[in-house]
C-alpha cells in the first residue's frame, strides 16, 4: 500500500506540473450569448461557490467590462442584467493577500473548455489580468 500511495503522489505531481501555467480558451455560455476568454490554468485556485460547491472561474476586470457586461460591473448593476438575474452568487475569498468577496453568477449553459461543457460559477474580479490571460481557471475543470 505504501508503493501505491507513493506512485499515486508521483503521478499527481507530474499531472499538476503539466497542467499548471497552461493557457486555454474558454467560452462562457448563457441563454442569450457566448463570450470567449483566454484562461490561465491555476492548480492553486481551489475557490468554490459555497451554496453549490461549484468551482469558480475568475474573470479579470477588463474582460468583465469589455466582453460580457459592457461596463456593467458593480453588484447593484449586475443584478439588473438579464443574463445573470436570479443566478447571482456572493463568493467569500481568502488568499495570501487578504480576504474579501467576489460577485459572480452560474452561467445557464456552463463554460466550454475545449470540447467539453463544465458547470461552474463565473466571478468578477478587480484584477487587471492573470499572468496575461483574461481569466483564471481552476485545474479541477480541466
């Protein structure tokens, strides 16, 4: 059993290295639209939406404003947007730089990664970019 545990650990580390830092294209799908973003795969992103336990994709500030919501960004304004009305989520966040909350939603059509559609939460961030990418993708969605 020690050999199995060691082998499992080694294989998970190899897989983690192969995925970490990878860039992929994702598409957020709602009832009314589809929007594509570049995503930085982060093995350290373990953020989950607390009510559904779904993993969270984090969009950069500019991506949120420019591509999805045309400048609608504050929580009060997001509530008025028909694509997300009724699916708004407040997500508590703790990181090495502190704690806070993100506003997000669960897209009705999910998020397409490659040729697979995954159910997850999409959150809005005030971060400019994620290592040059428009979003941060948890490796659990790969």
